[in-house]
């Protein structure tokens, strides 16, 4: 909250400005703070982000004329590496309509495990394979899922693929009807955390939208 106020960003829940000196317990007990807007509600249909909490301290900024909302999110997890039964994500949701539906991330042993679990459960989404001869680096290190391969590959032009290769993003990109969302494991705490994460979000705006 202090970071958002310092940078002049708009709080998703402006009433929180009155709670600067309150403890978290005091805020929970105060009836005035029981109806917070959930920043994650309109991206709840994105895999891994549904049913999250702790997003009431979200704020919104404008990056290259795009409305971007930044927040931390705690999600109950089925991942075997989750401690305490939940995962913490740093999330940037970028308001933009009309994108094809897809998710994209770096290959990892964890992703392979989750994919195998989804296949067993019958919840796996179709994999989209780019031409490995044209994009060998990307094909070797990234996965893409989506229901409309033609629309997704048309959106991910050569320049966008090259950006993703060079950026070496460690998180996941995903879309729904109104947002491009980027999220990483971890929690935003310090000014440096926020500054670097917002810089990554701005780079996505500049190169993908």
C-alpha cells in the first residue's frame, strides 16, 4: 500500500488508505473492510489462479496506455512442492480484449508432472507446437497450450517469439476474454520487488500488445 501511494498508483480498494496504522487482525475485525474488491476475480478462470486470496492490496497503474493491476495471490495447491498447502504468486493482469486463449511457460520437470496428472484426470488442454525448425530455441524451452492453434500461432508472430526467448521469463503467461496475465512464484515485498516486476509487465505490454 505504501509503495502504491509513493508511486501515485491507484489502489483497487481505496478505503485501505485509512488502515495504514491498523494491524491485519484489526482490519479483519473492522466491518468497514469486509467487502474488498478481489483483484483476482476476473482472472479466476485462468488455471492456477482460481480460488486465490490475499489480493485486496492490489493497485493499478498505466503502462504504455494499458491498465495493469499488480497484486500478490495465495492459492491452495495440489503441487507436491507447496509448503503449508498453498502457493504464493506475483500477478500482473493487463487489460486487453480479443486475445486468443492460451497459456505459455518454460519447460520444467514440475510442468511435465502436472501435465501427466491432468492427462490422467482428463483435464489436459491441447498442446500447441510451433515449427521447431523455425523456432528451435523456443520449441526446446517453452510449452504452449490452447484450444485454437491457428489463432495462437497467428498472434505469436516471429518478433514476439524472439522477445520471449530473449526475456527468459520464469513465470506463466495466460489469457482470458479481457486480460493478458503474467504470474510468477513468490511474493512482492520490497520496492525493488515491485519495480522489477512492473518492469517485466511493461516489457510484455511493449512487445506483445
